[in-house]
C-alpha cells in the first residue's frame, strides 16, 4: 500500500519515513509538514516537532515515534519478537520465523528484524525475557568451551 505525505510518496512507511527525515535532498518544509501531519492536532506534539525543526534535529523523528510505538505495545502487553540476523533475511527465513512465532507465541505478535553485521550467521529470537539463540556465534562459543575444558 502506498501512502502520500505532502508531495512525498512512501511505499514502505516504516522504512522510508526514516530515510525521508534523514535525506538531505528533501526540503525542510516538506519534512516539517510530514511530521505535523503525523502528530495531528495535538498542540504539544506540534510544538515538539517545531522545536526539533528549529534545532535541526528532524532526523530524530523516526526514532522518537518508534520508541513510543514500542512503549505503547509493551503497555498493552503486545511485545514484538525481535529477530537478529547478519543480513537482510530472505522470504524463506521470514516465513519460517513467522510460522514459529504464530505457533509458539501468537499469530498477532509482530516481528521486528535487526541486522547485526558482526554476527557470523544464524538467527537470535528475543521475546520479553526469553531468548532463542540459533546463531553460528553461539554454536562456536559452545564448541570452544567444550574443547577448552
């Protein structure tokens, strides 16, 4: 689905919103208009956006919004599963993770992918206080501890 904010069209709002606010070729006025459209009629949030604009920090908007979305999900006990991989996951990996999450946690649980280039490979899933570490790094550390002792 494609959403239009001012004259800027976003096909993947979550990803491209961040890119738009960090893009130096997008006019400051367009960024401000997009941010004000996101906060709606709330005068306090509009003042916050204008303060960010005055201080040249509109690039912080995606992180700020992300923080509040995560916070509200936690308050609703709707915590995302965080999946860490070493590169952009393939559709097969995404499907397998989605299937695992739907079966073991719940079908409506959201999944957030994080890329950690320092990982050798594999997948780490975190949900609330639980972690499933299927990374190559973890396997190598386990093998190393067995061989050293």
